[in-house]
C-alpha cells in the first residue's frame, strides 16, 4: 500500500515528533542537570536544609548525595549541550545520564520527594525521545 506524494506517512510523522521531542529532551536534560548541580551545591553548603530519615535503606551522608548530584548534573549539562549540537555521542550518553539521574533521584526521594518525581518524569521523556528518534542519513 502506498501513500500519496503530499501526505506524510505515519513513520515520518512519528519521526518528526520524536525529532522535535529530542530538542525538547535536550532542553529538559539541560534544565534537570542544572537544577541537579544547584541541588548538590545546596546539599554541600548546608546539610541541615534537607530532611534525613531515621532508617533509610540507602543511607548516605547528605554531603555524599550533594557530590553525586553535582557530578551527574555536570555530565548532564555537557551531554545536553552535545545534543543541541547534534552529536551522536551525546544521544548515546543522554540515555545513560538520564538513567543515572533516575536512579539517583529515586534514591534521593526521601530527602526531596516532589522534585525527585518531577526529575524522574523528565528523564523518562528524555529516554523516550532519544530511543525513538532516528536521524535521517
């Protein structure tokens, strides 16, 4: 079955949507990474700002979580800038950084639940966009 010349196929519409979402994903990754850096700096500067549960399974010091967020955030900013430039390595690393961010924010959930859930949702969008977009050869 063929489509008419002027009508886009379902696949090209999906790819156009995924390409646009990839630009949005780069923006989401950049914003999430910058906030992660700020969140880490805040944890490093003032340990008393975040609530620490009594019996939390993944018990790290808030300072350790601060460094984790700073490192993941800095790598996320670099990868997001690479995605804006359209590099292939950034697309691959965006998947990895978003997955690491999901894990870090899941483990950070008891300290800052609302923001952790927002970042996890944004990272899922980033992973979807990077996984579905196939750039034209």
